[in-house]
C-alpha cells in the first residue's frame, strides 16, 4: 500500500482527491484501456495539465 500523499494547500488535496474519484468513475465506466487522461481530468473538473501535475500517466492513478 502506498503512503498517503501530503499537501501544503487544501486546494491541492481537493484536486488530488477529485482526480482519484473521477478516475474510479471513468475506469468503471470505460475500462482501463479505453479510459483517457483528458476524460479523467474533465470528470474531475480540472485541466489535462493539472492531471499531469499529480500523476505521470493513467496507470499511476489506476494503481494509486
């Protein structure tokens, strides 16, 4: 199990959590192979660039 991430700003924590929840919904709906990072970002209400500030790729968010 990965150690929980710590953030200095509440907004960063909220964005991270929104991305995780959005990814869970997108993966459940479309499956890992069909899921795309822009779709996860849009579902979370953030830009694709914001996604990549927190995760290097969709595999990383899937694992986390």
